C-alpha cells in the first residue's frame, strides 16, 4: 500500500504543469479518447427554443440587428405589444424532457460524445447558476437542472463522453455592454459572470469537452482565457481527460486551443496538420429547432454519411447538431437521422472509430471514395455504388498478400490489379435489401500500399 502511494505521489510530481501562455498551453497533448471518438452530437437548447423561428439568434435578430424585419413581423403577428424576450422564459417548460430517453437515442446514434448547450448568447443558463439569478433553468422556465440531469443520464446509461458548450459573451448583459463600450479596458463581465460561470460549470459537472463560443468581439486577454485553460489543464477535476476548442478570443480560431474548429461547418477536404472538428447541423439553416423548417431544409443520410467520410478521412471529428423543442423533445426527423447514423456505424464503424488518415484522403480515379486506415487495414468509403458493378480505385497498390472484403458482407471480394497502379474490385451481386447498408459501403483492403 505504501509503495502504491509513493508511486502515485511521484507520478503527480512529474506531471507537466502548463503556464498561462499559448506557447505552453499549446504543448498539451490532446487526450487520446477524443481523436478515437470521431463522432459526436451537438445539442442547441435554450429559451430560443420557445419562439423556434428563424434561428437560435432570434433575440439578436429581433432587438440587436437592424435588417431582420421578418422577426419583427413574426412578433407582431403572434404576440401582444410590449412582449419581451424574457417573457419567453416561463414558456421554456421542458415537460417532456426525459434525459434517460435522450441518452438512449444518443447511444443509438453511434456517437462517442455529446456537447449540450449550457448557455447560449442569450445568457440563460441551463443549470442553476448562482451568477445568473432568475435567468436560469431552475429559477425560471423548466425549474429543473437540465445540464445535471443529462450529465447523470449519459454517465449512467451510455458510453458517451459528456461535454458542454458555453458562450463567453451575452448579447445584452449590461456588464458586457459596459466593458465593450470601454474597449475592453474593464473586465467586470468576465470576472463577475463569464469566468465565474465557467469555473462553476467545470467543478459541478466535470465536462470532458469545454466548447467555448461567443469570443470573437474581444481579445483573449479580456476573457482571461489562458488563465482559465491553465487551471483546467493543471488543477481542474477533468485535467487529464478534458478537451477544448479554439474559440478563446478574437483571432484565436485555427491558431490556439485544443482542437481547431476554424469556422462553423469547417470541412477543408484535405488533410490538416492539427486535430480539427467539423461542427455542423442537420437543419441547414439553424442550430436551434425551427417550427417553420421544411423537409428540404434537413440534410439526408446521403449528405450526412458523405460529410462524416470526408471529415474523418482528413483527420477531423464530426460534431453533428440537433435542436430539441421547448418542451424537451427530440423530434422524429432528428431521431430518425441519429438512429440511421447508428445503424450505418454498426456495420461500418471499423472504418471510422480510432482510425488514422491514410497516405491519400480520396481516390484519384473514382470520385466519392474516401480513405481511412487502422493497423494493417485500409478502408475505402464508397459513397456511390458503381453502375457497372465494378469499382476501380486508382490509389491502392496491390501486393502478393492483398485481400479485399466489404464490411458487413461475409464473402471476400474478387479483385484484379490495374496496370501501373490501382485495383478493380468486383462488388457483390445482390439486391439492395441484401446489402449490409443503404447509403455508403466500405471496402476493407489488407496488404495494399
């Protein structure tokens, strides 16, 4: 027992400590679970889910922007004169919110982590923050700790890592507006709200993803970002497992932080030097739920599998967003997409989870083919079934030990080498309902160069 204690103390002594500088913080290795996960679910939920019109930027479009008359017209048609945004909060009821059911749907999606909005730019906190009196989900609206309930359900009923989105700024907070007017020479909002809430969140809920946003107006020195990250990496309860993004101040995108997001829906299509994430949303026009959305506004499974393949092949993670309703439901179209992704990953997960980029990301001869690799296997994710039944790949070079199979298909596939470079694969002769999946198919090759 004494020896174990001594070894533990010695290990703690030799753990690196990170200084509150970007030079130091950027040296921290990304915890391995994140790169292996590849696929996560984003959830935008807040008071904006009540009007559920336009987007989650409803309040800003109504009161902050000067050219969004469609929001003003919506309010005139549907709400009485004098109605304030704060009047939406009691309507954020979440009476159908069942964290256990959410956890089951998220687990079924095949995702390995989830990131829930703890606070968006409107400032309403989905936990009982003592720094947001009467503008939080326990004092107002649902009268429930929405963050805490989902954190418990995820940890007790799934294998997902739990993460939280947090907006550093609030559109209309008087302390923030005062600091902005003072050109960031004062930090009253950061000290009394922004940082205080961040420390509160991490200590209370132990998120393994801290997904920062709302940083772009002010420099990182205003947000005290490097001091917070040094604490997060050195002394917080999640110091060994937490990952962070790159949204910690103006000019930080794609330059500093844990993994890079670079922009919303970032999908470069080429291999990146730094670990990155493609955060995107199934509803092409909004991150929050919209009542006016039409079927054409939602990405279909062909779209989603394509984006997943492109992202993972180029070394990224996909964070796919849905927007729950004000009453706490994941609507059927979102649930269908999540469960369908899970079914595809049940068959083809070997080509996604814990993979590494191969020497080529996509094929030179056949469009719509993206590559990943793991150990001695190379995976070709084929987005479109070849009309001829033969798939000719221009990148792989065969060897005497080459074997070719399809994930979810029992029999090996016949193939021949192509003169110069490449192979031609004979795809299975089968009806669509006999194939292992509907949307994209994965060819696994061993013994190729």
